[in-house]
């Protein structure tokens, strides 16, 4: 076993890679354990909100993609849209985002070891990864929605309500809007994100366990724009989406990104939350106040958690779900304020 690091990060997705970049800037000796080859793809809406774009720029990253100017809700003939007030968002392939972060980590001299962390041993001075020869003062669990580290520590809480799942596919068609369009259906939402001059991504969020084509058929106007022969990637899936977590800190283990708990992808804030969580985590480590990370995580995610939880609860109640889109259309100023509160 080596002499030990300041920080071992379990997981080399966006949350783990961003944590590593902040850690290097803070002077922390850091190593990442990630068994998958980069770039790693994932079922993801691929729309970066303006806050995520600003956070990536602050890390010195330039991610290729297509500008996004706002959010548009669509339900049949009814539409309501809100432009971003604080700069554009970005439609970016998940692989492009991961490649940019991964290369920045390598350029910063952070080792990325082909290891999977499934359990850890804690003591009063640090954390050991059994069988891997790794020891550090802290370990960050950035190992995703179904975090093995979180599960091994018994930090999961049974989620309530209907399980929701995500499906994603790409189509070689020109974007017809500079907005991310959210199409509301009876059982699902369809997110259309412009990703390039001749590429859009379509993500479906749903409670139904059915193939992508069956789900897309529930949005006939959208399906007409997306002929099957225009599909250029296979369908990827993820879920159940909601993951409840007892705490973000457990001894010298800290959770970030999806591993820290997840409500839903409905507001498209996953990457923004991962980036802000990574910064808050490292700020507390560098100050020696890591036990305050839970409080800071709650603060930086509060608006997102409240709005997302409210929308998902309304979505799953038959008496309320049909009124979400009409209410947004009747109250465009409120809709604009809600969009920009998270942007």
C-alpha cells in the first residue's frame, strides 16, 4: 500500500472529474479510480444550463456543442417559452463533455486508475480501499446514480412514489429551435436538445416500461419530425431516477453528483448540480471543514430540489398533471422566473 493521498475519487464521470480539477487547484494530492475507458456515454438530456456553462468556463474548459437560448414547453398546440437571462446554455454530447473533463484531468497530472471501488474501510484518520493499495485522508464517492460506495455504507433510503426512467437517442436532423423543447405527454416528457447543425438528442422521461419507439409514438407531432431512418445512435436507458440518501458525509467519505442523491431529470440540472457540488466539497476539504459539506450541499441544491420535487409530485397526481403545462402557459412570467432561478 502506498503512503496515502489527500483524496481518492471513486468514479470518473463529470462529478468526479470536476472534483479532481478543483482539488488540484486547492493543492490536494488526488487520484481517481474509474474502470471504464473514456469517453463514457450515458443516457442524458445533454443540455447544459447556463450555470453549468459558466462553471465549466471557470475550470478553463471549452466544450464543443450547440448554443441553447432557453426552454420551451410544448403540449399539442399550446407553447410557452423562456429565454435565459444570464447567457446561453449549451447542447453538448455527453461524450464531448466527458472527453473535455477527462483530458483536463490528465493535463493536470491526476492519475486515473482502472479500478472499481465497491467498498471502503474507514478509520479516524482516513479511508482505505481494500485490495487496491489505495489510502487517503478522504474518499469522494462520485460513482453515479446507483453508487456502490453509497450502498456499501448503508446510506440509501427507500424512495417513495412511482419509479421514473430515462431513455435517450440521437437523430440526424437539423434542430428546428434554439430552445430545449419539453413535450408533455400523458405518461412521459420528451426533451429535444439541439446538439449540432444536423443533430438533435431526444430524451424521454417516463414511468412506463416500454421501448423507445412506443414511447415516442405518444408524441405524434414530434415523431413526424424524427423518422426511424434518421436515428444515428442506439437507445440508452437509466433509472430508476429517484435516489434518496441519508447523508452526504459519512466519516471521511463524501458523496457528490448523482451519488449524493437524485430527484429527477425533469429540470435538466444534473450537470450543474454536479459541478456546484464538486466546488462546495473541495472548498470545505481545503478549509478543513469537510463536516460542513452537508450544509453547503443543501444550500446550493435547495432551489433545484424544491422545484423538481414539486413538479414530479404534481406530474404523478392525476388531478394535477394535466394542469402543469396550461398553468405555465397562463403565467409566462412565473415560468420565466422559474427557468432562470435554476439557470
